C-alpha cells in the first residue's frame, strides 16, 4: 500500500507540474514514481519513468538526482537478475557521487556535508564537512589499495548508517571497488550466505 500511495503522490505532482518546463521537482516526481513502481515489481512501468527522470534531471543539472536514478536503475536490473547490466549503471552512480563530492570540496570545503547522531556518543550531534568526508574517504581508499583492493574488487562492510559508512563507500568508489553493505543485525549464518553471494 505504501508503494501505491507513493506512486499516487508522484502522479499528482507530475500532473500539477506538467511536462512543459523541466524542473528538479518534475525529475524527482518521475524518480519517485519509478522507485515506487520498481519496489512493487512493476519493472516495465518503472523504466519509462526512470528515462523521463534522467532526461529532466540532466536538463536542469541535478547531478545528485541523476546518481539516484542510476543507483535505482542498477537495483532494478539486479532485481531482474540482470547483473551484467546493473554493474555499469551502479558504477556510473558511484562515479557521479565521487565527482559531486569533489565539486563540493572545491567550492565549499567547510560546509557541512553530513550530520551524524551515533548511539555510541549518547546521540550527540556531530557535523562533518565536505573536506572531512573527502579526507577520510581518500584515506580509506588508499588504505584499501595498500592492502591490494582495486578496481572491481568487492568490499563487504557491516556498519550502521553512520558517517563512517559513507566514508567507506566513497573510499571504495574512489578506487573502483564495489561495496557490499551488510545489515548490522545479520549474524553468522546470514553473513556467511551474503558473503558467499559476493
């Protein structure tokens, strides 16, 4: 029902915005409807919306929106067992996010990029700048490369949605590695299964 509601909200936004003038909002509405349809396994209905979203978001220069479309297209291909098609799309999404980080570091290095509230710090808010994120992800990427991890290698990580998870993902993408995020609730049996798939 959540997918139906999400698709209906996106339909309403698309109807209100119309196709006359491309905008970030229109691109995001197409993306939202495509994600809802894909999540409901309506893959053939999702593909045209992803294509429309890509055209609109590219025309308005929303690089983050384009990375989101690519990531979700890669997930859609994976869910259809089309792994060979999924990989280059997911790589394009990762490259787009790494490029976007570099642009933000160059333009506004001291601007806050991530705000984290870790339970290990009593829920205290900690802010990290684009410079912090770039520095930490570069260090992680270089450390992994020093251990022999490179382009196309799979790196599994089991960590909550903390700042460090983002730094690890970006570090992997900077060296061309593929990230395999594992849910923190997974235990030995689930981990073994997921690691054998990677």
